[in-house]
C-alpha cells in the first residue's frame, strides 16, 4: 500500500515537473516573440521615419550649348531725326499754321512772329547805312583832293595822310553798317519759323499772341518735329553678349501694341564701349517705318538670334537648378547612391530660362530641379518618376 502510494506520488511529481517545463518554455517563447515583435515594430517605425525624411526631387540633365540661342532684351524706339524748334527772333506769335500730327516738308512755314521792334531796328540800320555811305563819299572826295594838293606841295604830308586815313575809316564804318543791316534782315527772315526737315509735328507748345523769346534757354520749345520714316531702336546689351553684337546682325522686334506681328531690325552700330555703371553695350538698330505703323517713344522687345560657338564646350541647364550659397554658385547633383553632391560652377551667358555653365559640370550629371535651401551634402533623396504619358483613347 505504501509502495503503491509512493509510485503514484512520484508519477504525479513527474507530471507537475513536465507541466512546469512546458509552461516555462511557453513563457520563454512568449517573451522571445514579444522581443522580436517589439524590435520589428521599432524597425518599421524607423523605416517609416527614414522614408518620411527622404526628400523626393525632380531631376534633369544638362545639354550641350552648341545650338543658336535667342536673347530677348528691352528696347527704346526713337525717330531717325527729331528736333525741338525754338524761335530765333523775339516778339509775339502772329499765327501758327500746323498742329500735332501734321506732316510737313523741309522749309515749310510752321508759324509767323510779329516783331515790331525788329522792324524798327532794321529801318534804323538802313538809315545808318545811308549816313555811312554819304560820309564815305565825302571822305573819298576830300582824300582825292588832298592827294592832288600834296603832289604840288600845297599841303603837308601829315595833313594828306590824315584825310586819306579818314576816308578809309568811313569806308570801314559803311561796311559795318551794311553788315548790321544784313544781320537784321536775316533776323527778319526768322520771323517765319520753318521745318528743318520733312517729318511729322509731334508737339505744339505755343498759341497766337504768346510772347516769344529768342533762344532755347529762355522758354519751352514751340514745336517738335520727328522724321518717322525710319526708327532707331536702342538696346543696352549685357557684357556677356557684347562680343556677338556685330553690324548687320538682324533682330526681331515685337511691340505690345502690335500683338501677333514682328518687325525686322538691323544692327547698324554700337557704342564700342561698356557703360561703367551697368556694364552694358549700347546698340543701335534701324527699322523701316515707311508705312507709319510704329510710333517713336514706344517700348519694344528685341529678340536676338545669337550664332552658336562651335568651339564651345559649355553646357546649358535650367535656371532653377542653381543654388546661391555663401561660397558662390552651386548646383545640386544626385550620385549613384541617391545622395546629394553639390558642385561649384562658373556660369556664362544668361538665356532667361536657361543658364550656360562653362566650368564645374559634366554632361552625365543628374541635376536637382528647384533644390530646397535645407538640402545638405550627402543627404538621401528619392528621384521622382516622370509622369506617365496617357495613351491615346481608342474608338
């Protein structure tokens, strides 16, 4: 009885031991599974954080700058000839004969001035000429008589020389009086204001009865005339394009008041020197305006088609790939490992939407478009996939 009880007790103890081992194994397994799950969760969370921290960027590649480039610059239009008309004679405006917008020919009368003081001065000068001529005549007769008396030794040589000198003096006074009359007659002719060349009256700043003062420093211009059959277009060309500005270069000119139309202009000359303040070259182009479509004083856009430099090894990149850093201009590139590498570059000509790179970049470099200022060296980035092109609908 005791033996049977002891065996049963031993069997029971062994069952409890096996159950304890199973439970322990289960506890260890559960603990291990919890640790693995926690590690996996932390890893997933870290991957998610890393994925969120990776910037997605759009990229592009540079291309060769061998093709011709178009450069657009603002231009100012002026008439081929333009002059402000002032009076040369003082007086009152008697009448004006032309108004703004009137075509005029060279020498055509624009206005007339009433100058009574000038008329009086001319009459007085003519009377002075008559007096000087009479004095000259009597002095010549007297000098001739004294020459005869000197030949007979009836008078001294001194007295004869005085009479002859007096005759010469009166002749000079006559010439002076005649010159004064001629001057006043020319001033009298200026009572009629005439056009210096053929053109169009663009301004009239006077009216009947207005007091007119001679000269350009004492009052406003009376008229302004412009010859608009040809127009000059002045463009300030940046230094980087100055070498390409050669006489004979043809440009396309566009005016905002003539949408859809363009006009050809030929480069005639340049200033051959850069402005120190702006570092620009002043270029003058000419446009044929015989149809009078264009107006002087207008704003224009001048499009130059610059020839390509076949020897150039430069590249062109979009302007929005440049980074402006304290140490100079840079571009952000993506290496084979998907990390950012910034490179210093030297730029050449500015084409507006594109920039010429003459140093610091290779043709196989992958450039980041619109790189954020927060982008750092060796930062991990993700290259955005190009948008899929939709397939054409089938009917």
